[in-house]
C-alpha cells in the first residue's frame, strides 16, 4: 500500500481542540485532510495465489519439463534443485535442466534463479543450496558468497536492463512478506520511475516486456560474462 504522510503535524489552532490541523474534524481549520504520497511499491495481485500456497502446495516449483522426478521436499526451491539434479542424473544436459528450472547461475554454496512470479522484468534471486530460513545463523562463508553474488547480479542487471534503481532484499518470515518462509532467498530486481503503473492496480495484470525465459537467458549470459 502507498505510504500516506501528513503534510504537517501542527495542532489545530482552535482552543480545546485536540486534533492535528489537517485532521481537524470539527471544521476549525476548514481544510480537508491532505496527504502526500511518500512511497510507491509494486502492487502485484497476481502473486497472491503463489505466496498464499507456496509453502503448502504439492510439488510446488517442479517445472513441467522436470516432472519425471518423483519426489517432493515441500520446498519450492529445494524441489527446483532436486528435480533438476534428478533430470541430469537421467541424462539431461545440465544447462537444459537449469533452463527448465530457471536457474541462471551456480556457485559453490549458492545459486541464482529467476523469480517465476516476478515483480518486474529481470527479477532474480540469490539462494543458498542449503534449506535454511535464518540469515543470522548462516555460515559466514555462505553469507559472504551471497553478497558476492548480489554484487555480480547487480552488475549484470545494470548492464543488461539499464535500470534507474534496483531493489534488493530479504523477507524473513511471513509477516515480513516472505512467500516462501523456509528457504532464504535474496530478491533483486531492476526498477524504473513509473513502473508501478496503473495496469497493475486496475487490470490485476502486469505488462512484462519479455518472457521469463528471455529474461533468464539474458541474465545467464550476462552473469557468465562478468
Ligand atoms: Zn528448501
């Protein structure tokens, strides 16, 4: 939701009135409450079904091309990794399996994948292979690699998308906005002035100028060249 900020916190000038001036409901100031928009965030109703079921749905995250894997870890991201690993074990090329899973880069402790329900074009995430929800207790070597990969991804995003800004963040716990609470994932997405456009709010849809596969391929190549 948009943050709404009072333009002033001056008290109503009338005697015995406890309201702030802009909120005076007794008509002393004569002015209606005035607000100044302070912050826009991306409003993404199409993500609701995903974030409300991501921790409980069966075999969530298993891509259709990797559905031969019979298991279910009950974690979107572990399912991605395990179904890709299974496919490679059965003879699929590693790159083909990673493409199917939207995995765009693999490092020693962490990997990068595209967000299947993106806030914006180029929305990617950095995750440890290990299934862990806590950043504070993460092994220092893994945490360091996450930050190193965040730098690498930022460079790739800037080079490829030329964004005006970048959001980067961890949502720890459902109350903090995490769709998947059990497995750490550091979001990173390019931003442009005006990208919180009306289509998102009124159309319950979002105009993404490229497909997830195209975005993933561009970033995969960008990261490989870094
Ligand atoms: Zn997991």
